[in-house]
C-alpha cells in the first residue's frame, strides 16, 4: 500500500511538472522601454556679446568680474598714479558700468605694510580717489562711486617681500560694498 501511494504521488507530481502552464492573463503589461534620445544637434555657440552663464546674472558682481579685465589695479611704491595697465582695466570697468548705469560701486584703497598706519590710510585714500576720478572721467556717475581706505589693514597677500608688497598696493572695485 505504501508503494502504491508513493507511485501515485510521484505520477501526479510528474504530470504536474510536464503540463503546459497557461499564461496568466492578469499580469500587468511590461514597463515601457525608455525612449531613444534623438541625436544631439550641434550646439550653437552663444553670441559674442552674451554675458549670461549658468552662474552669471547680467549686472551682478559675478558678471562684473567675468566681463571686465579685472577688479583690481596695482600701484608703484608710494604712488597713486595710474599706469597704462591700470587705465586699461579701468576702461573695461567703465564700459561695463555704462551698460548698468544704476550700479553702485565701492573702490577700496590699500597699501603695503611699510609705513605708519596713518600714512597708509592716507595713501589708500588717494589710490581709491584716483580710481574714482578716472572712472568719473570715463562717464561713470561720481555719485554711484563710494571710496574707502584700508591702508595696510587688509593685505591681499601675506609676506614681507617685494612680491607680497606689490600685490597689496592696490585699489579694488566692488559692486555694492567692498570685499577686497
């Protein structure tokens, strides 16, 4: 009797394994295949006068930095005279400022570490005023230019050698308030 039951169970299992299974009709449809991306068109370069990038808003401080020859001009030792390079940088600043006439700027004057605090404050002021006068001469409204002198209090580069001193003898133009 045991052998008969075993044979019967084995036969049923074998028949079930060999039977063709019907396809379930209630399965959800397969997920859609991702669409093939169209071949990319060659990118058209932006116009030469375009000033907008992903992080650059026209008229912003970032735009000013990106679209001028620089935000700083440098001076010779114990001088507030603008050399040719400084005038070229300021010309690019005045061109940018002409596009955004409502923009207020601050020009900060700086000196190297040599000299007294009082002397360097006065020298930084003369440097900032020289930049303001030059920009005003190029058509930038003097009322939109604030000046401040930090003298030797905010060095750009630490050090007590000519390379450091040359970087610290500067005037920095900033949109809005001073940063450099």
